């Protein structure tokens, strides 16, 4: 397992933390890591997280990662 894959898994797990600040930091890290595989999890946060700021950041991150995913050439 690559370092990048482990980092992404770590931050995905932290999105379930009860502290919204932890969730916000992990959302930002997922964008930095260009973790387009996190889109379904970010969508779930956007619709279900109890914290309004987390929902806003999940939406922003989801948009950024979606654009990144659609602009990348397909992997062969």
C-alpha cells in the first residue's frame, strides 16, 4: 500500500470523528491529496453532517475534486 493511499485512508477515517475541526482538517487534506475516490464520502458529509461548516467544506471539496477528476485524462 502506497503512502498516498494510507494517508487518504487515514483522512477518510477521520471524517467520522465527533470533533468538527478534525473533520474539517481531513476534508482539506483530501483535497491536497487529490483524493477523487473520496467523492462519495464527501457527498454523504454534505447531506448528513450536523455541522454547517463541515457541510459547506464538503461541498467545496467535492466540487474541486469532481473538477479535477473530470479534467484528468483517463488512466489506461
